[in-house]
C-alpha cells in the first residue's frame, strides 16, 4: 500500500563514530547536566616504585593496568595496587595535581601518602598544590 505523505519509512541509520559520537556525548552531558568526575591516582608497583596517572574511572583503569594493557611502565612491574586517589571537578585540575605530585621527590611523595593515611589524599594533596 502507498505510504501517506511525510510518513516514508526511514533507512536504518549508521552508528555514530569518532567526532560525531564525542560531540553528541558532550551535548548530552551539558543538557542532562551529568556530573563527571576526574581522578588522579597513585599505584604501587610490584618492585615498590610508584606510578601516578589520571583516570575517569579508577577501578577500571587499575584493572587495565593489572591486565598488562596499561602504561608501558606498569606492564613490566605487575601486579600494581592502588595506594591513593583524589577526585577533582575538572580534567585540568586532576592533571595539574598529577603533574605537581610527579615533581615531588620520593621522600616527599612518601610523606604525603603517610599524611593521606591520617586524612584524605585530596586534603594532603591540597597542601602541595
């Protein structure tokens, strides 16, 4: 039967990829006001060294590291365990904290992590930032 005017069946749409998907996600997050969290985290590697990184989902990132698919540094030092993480409102803030932490000496990092065991890591880190 003929289709009424303006009621033509649609062709199936191609799924969104790349730039279109990122743009749509950005628009939806603004419209829905979805809060996104950004984290800076510190891992202890099997050899006792520390690794610092940025993630949106720390537990998922830890699993990636332990699966040997994370950073090249941690791949050779498995398993890794999470020592501390701090939440930030923006990616910029989290990455700034990561940079500041990486500029500390190992003794200063250990002292900061010890302070974090008495309060929160974010509070201890705020003293450095």
